[in-house]
C-alpha cells in the first residue's frame, strides 16, 4: 500500500459538515502521509445540476480553503480545480466510446438524481460516472477512497479501464477502493447527514450555531423523561461522542446515561464542548486562509500545473494506442 497514487473528488461547496469531515476528509489527510494524493474540486461535475454562476467561483475558493483548513495542506498533496486540467474532459470523451449506455442508465445514483432533478435530467447526469472514471484514470490512480454510495461508480471505472486496455492496449490500472467507510447519521437520527436535508453540523459553524442545532437533536426514543434510564448504544448523539469525546468522558456519558445520572441535555453539552474544541483549529486555520486568498489560488494553480503534466503524458499514450496520433 506504500507510495501508491490516490485520487478523490471534492464538490465545490464550502459548506462542509462533520459527516464530510469524518467520512472523507479526515481519511484523505491520513492517506497523504504515505501516498501521492490528487484531490480535485470537481466543478464540471457540479454543473450537471442547477447552480448560481455569480457565486460559483467563490464557492470553489471556499471549498479549497475548507479542505486546506481540514489538513490538505500545500506540500502534502495536489489540490486543484477540475476544469484547470482539460485532459479530464478529453479522456472523458474517449471513455464514452468504451461505455455501454445500458450500464449508465442502470446506475443507482443516476436514478436517484433523475428523481431529485426531474426537470433537468441532462446527459451530463447520465455520463457523470464516465467523467469520474476519467478523473481517476488520467492519473493512473490505483487507490480511491470511496463510501458505499460510490462503489458502483468505482466498479464502472474498473470496467472502463478493462475495456480500454483490452481494445487498445494496456495503459490503465484497475483502481481499488481504500479507506474505511464511515456513515455519519444526521441530527434527525434517520438519514445520512446532509446539507440538503438540514440535519447537519457544519465544520465552520460557531459554537452558538452548533448548540442551536444540537439542543433539539433526536436521542434515544425510549428516554422520554430525565429520570428514564437511557440506552446510549441506541442513541445517535452518542455516536458523535465516539468521534469527538475523550474516552474517559465518553465512558462517563455511557454509564451515567444508563443510570439516568445525567439527562440528554447534559450529554449534549459534553459533546458540544468537545466537538467545538475539535473544530476550533480548523476554523482558526480557515480564518487565516481567508486573509490570504492569493496563497490559496497559488496552491490550486501550482497543483493544476503539476497535475496537467501527468495528464498530458497519459493522453499522449492514449492517442498513440488509439491511432489518433
């Protein structure tokens, strides 16, 4: 697993929540310690649904700053904008010739997106996983940190690599999933944490904003009164303790909850203390970056330059194999 090439995509939104952080970004930071990592802000993917053109560039810059603040610092990885490396789109077109339409229409995420955006079911939504395959394979990445919801797309990328290699000659590796999938439930305790569902805690939110959301959050449904014994193993709030609260305080909450020694509000206040402490360095680093946006742009541009050198080499090989040059 040492020194392999890793690639993952980042949506251009600065509204990163703790589900994004725990489920993806924290693991990406770990991967940078032993691997060559490429993290792409996927602006071309983002335009497949309606978006605000007037704020799009600000969203991209904010996304970069949040991810840097979370640990994707210059010198540890390449972080760049997808459209700054046009070879992504060139390989996307090549891969479209290696992909059967039936595979695309059967993709679970396409069906879900088509329902969510039924007035805008465009070809970009259908071809979304082809571009994902191009994002990965343009750098010949062999490891891709993905959650359960993206495994089907990764398998398609593997299939596209096989099809191309078989038809034109060996170039691309078949990328494998890596990292531990962490599914973080939202404050409603029923759905995965999501900004669109409004059940999230943002990594840039103030302690006051976090408490406003945390205070009414769902807990163990059988604990109706303060005097009722609780079941921490059935409480969504306790799962957050497992990520943010030190072991001794976490054990205190676990034991006292079962004995009705503390109430749900007490438990939430302990979580709030440690959650805010964990987010404070990220928020502090973000505020620093806000004061120096040109430094962030320089990082993005330098990363794109390095990434493009690799992408151009890959496309030269592809054109040669395909008889295009």
